[in-house]
C-alpha cells in the first residue's frame, strides 16, 4: 500500500487571495496515477493539501489559537467556513480523478479525527481499511477538527500522513511538492541552494531557510518533522517534485526520481 501526498501548491495557486484550482496540473496528476494503477495494480491512499482554499481563511480566523468564550460563535463560524472551503477543493480533486477512472472516495478528517493541542489523538481507521479492501482509493485532506484543549485546530495533510502511516504500515510514503526535495534555502530564489539527497536528523533543520511560500501548517520544516517521526518507526519516505511531468507515475512505479529520502538510516 502506498500513501501519496499531493501538496496544495501543486493543486492550487497557493499565493492567490482567491480559491483557484490548477486544473491542468490536477488533470496531469490524475492521469499519471491512473497510468500507474493500470500498469501495476496497487492499493493507494491519497492525501492532499488545502492550498489557496484552506490557508487564507485559517489564517484569517486564527483557528488553533486560544480565545475568549465571547468569541466562540465567531470562531465556530470560521471553523465552518474553512471546512467548507477545503471540501470544495476536495470535490475538484475527486471529480478530476473520477473522470480519469480512479475509484476515489472522500474521507474528510473533520468527520472522524479529533486532536489535543493541535496533535491528532483520535480517529478510527477501520473505514479506510474497508475501502482499501474493496478497491477504493480513500482521499483525505488538510482540514479543521475538534480539539480537546483549544476547541478547534487545523490538521495539516503532513500530520495526516504521519497518522495514517503509523497505523496503516504502508510500503511507500511519497510527498509531491513544488520543488525537487529538501534544500537548505529556497531554490526558487537562491541559485546556491544546497540539495539533500537524504535527510536524517533534526539537527539538519537548523540550516533550513523555510518554504517556498507561506504555510500556516509549517511548510517544509513541518513536513520533515512529521516524516522523521515515521523514520523512527522504520518507515522511509520521499519528497519529490510533482510539477515535473511523469514524476508521479515514475515514483509510483518505483522508478528512479530525483528527490529527498527521509530516513534514520545511513
């Protein structure tokens, strides 16, 4: 079984102030996934980011921060707005995949996952396993959930990857982003950015400048922290550039693709 994360920056114009789907990119990725499954049948779970649909309203409503009881009605409405926006993006994603003949089924995190202080602490995955056993491709995405300490919080697609991988024991964990992998600086603005073939330690995080764009869920550093936790469990992952044509197909087929492997091994 493979867990594939498709970043919000690939599916949307993440820097946009409005919700915009990158339809061409979405169609290409869907066709590459379909080609891989047709070539060699496999179980697949897809996670996607929230991009320009989820991040602006999450930042506006400051979901995940403590608030006074008088603000509860406003925060609750903000929670609903965010949940509705990310659901819209998921609808576009699933629609494109279904058009390609992929049997995807949306499983919103807000419908079954709970958190404590912004970390997932509850969520029964039996439904995921049932869908997988029947040949479906479950699709989950960055979302808002109830939080036992903060009332509400944002759960990133990257944290969902960690939770799913820890409980489903996949053969592969793949993250498709808008860069070739992990660099010590933003490669889009620094020609001298150093590329990491492998990332093995939190100590290396000290050298990271950050991400290619603003991300309320932690950006590249947040991704690496979640994946290093999996590495401690013996689950290796790889970050690749999903904007490069055929990269998704190749990595699903276990072909060589430039990327950064997150592992505790040498």
